[in-house]
C-alpha cells in the first residue's frame, strides 16, 4: 500500500508545518457539551489554497460559502464546528456561515476573503450562533493546537486522524500535515468527512489544485463505509511557503516528490477513516491489478468495499468468496469469470475463474484480522487501484438508529 512507502512524523499533525497554528474550545454545540466542538486553523502568512467539496446536488451552507471564497486560490484560515452541519437551512444557513467567517477573520486578523468555514453534524438544525460567537473569541491558537483541532472536528469518530511527512524542495526541507474526520455516511466521491491539509512549501496555485485532485481521487474517493453521501464534505489544502525554496510548479522534480508526499498523507488519513467506520471492527483493503485501465480498476476496487454482503461476511468471518466475484461482476466493467484471479490475504481462492483447493480455516483466519486484504487480478491490462472499506456490524445499526436521540 502506498501509505507505507513514506516515513511519517511521529505525532505529526496539521500544525507540524511551520507557520501554522490551531486551537479548539468546547462551545456547547454538540449534545455532549463536555467535548470540544469549535476550532480554528490558521497560517501566520498568506497561503495559496485549493479545495474539493461534496458532489451532492444539495450542499451545506459552509460548502457553498467556502467554495466561493476559494475562487481566487487563497485561504489562510479555516473555522470549523462539529455537532451541527448547518445543512438544508436555506438563506439563514448562508447568513450564519458568513458570520462564522467574519468572527474568525476578526479573531485572527485576516481578511474575510481569506477565511473558509466547515460545519459537520446533524442536518436540518440551525447553528447555535450565540454559543459560536462567544466560543470563537476564546479559541487559543498555538503551534501544537492541531491535536486539539483534530479532536474538535470528530462526530461519531472514535479516534483522531492525523498525519504528517517531510519532503525536500531543492535544499529546503518542508512538511505536509493533515487531520481528518469521518465515520459514517462514507462513500466514494468523498463522504461525511473533513480533511484539512497544510504545507510550508511554496506551491503554485494551479499545481496545488491539480495535486490535490489527484490525491483525493486515489484516497478519499476510494473509501466506503455505508454507501451514503453528505452535503458537507470538504478537503482543503493551504500552502504558506514558510519553508522557503523555489515555488513548486508542475513538471519539476520537486513537483513529483510533493505529489508523492501529499498522496501518502491523504491515503494514510483515508484508510484511517475507513478503519474507524461506524461500528467497524475490521479494515477491508481491496487491491485490484490487471484491469484495462485506472478507471476500471477503481470501479472494481470500490465495488468490493461497497458491497453489504462482503461487509457482513467479513464481520462474521464467513469465507464466502463468491460474494467478491459478484461484486466484481456488478462493478460495471466488461468482465468474465475466466478473467479473474483472486486471493483473500495470502490464500489464493481463484485462478482464471477456476476455484482452487484451500483450507477454509485459513481464510477464516484472515477474516479475523484487523486488516483484511482482498487481491483481485483481472488479466486484462496494467490498470491498478486500491480501495478501503470496513465490515458492517450490529453497532452500525445502533449508532444510526439513535443518532439524534
């Protein structure tokens, strides 16, 4: 897996790059008013920036406002809350999102045009703006505040998701850091997820946009927990250039390394989201090779991690590999049984469509692991892709039948 080819900074987070600060407070937005739920990420210097947002046709107010602010390719501050998504609230939602931006701009001393906003949590409810107004004033900002911010953006997540790596731009060393949240409503084409990324490398805006899109396509667009999408999905990267060196532009050696490092951080965070899916006990890793092209490889890899039958089989330790073949067959690519080689973990179960003799206990042993790899080779070409998902447990039903109660 790509994520293991880089050495990650121990304890690395979104404020690991130079010149970034963050902080969070408990404002009382969440039902549990003892947990942090309001925070800010900011740069001491102006940043080039890029973002990607939900593909849902009905989007949350924060997404609409932030996408507009990002049109010039600049952003130095993100203000974020959890507990209320500020979605489906019409014009009032837009007004509240813009007020959050104004409050964060005043608190950090940057122009309103350089501030983004993100909100996650229950939809169809208005933000408690009285608590948010008071809370933003109290947010402490520090270079080690990334951990606090990672905690504040969590909803049904059980663990914080943070990562950082270092790279080189000529003689200058730089860092890429990030945090993410998401546990339910996770589906390819992003999900109920946030990912905030930072770097102290100087990066040209057009290249930054292209690099982020490619990284998201191979990471956050390749995970699934339950097949549902949300109105709030947001991925943003800010680059402040504090590390020095020449501006990284497309086509350079520095650009290739920057892409690789950014991909690694995004894949690490995406896999963490899938591993922490609501009620999940296992991570499913779907590795597809030998497809005609990248597009078809991604279709097959996604089909495996999206299958409810596969999710439940993995949860129960049922070695029913036929469910994987069924997922390949319904992925939308032109495929025949004789095209497929397949293994579960290191146990080969299919060769050119022919079942291989194996001990079911060996497959059950793989299914009992925390990480369950499924390998599919299609013998058609050079396309390859990886997707990440999780098992589906009784706890998932419990969480989502009691989300508001």
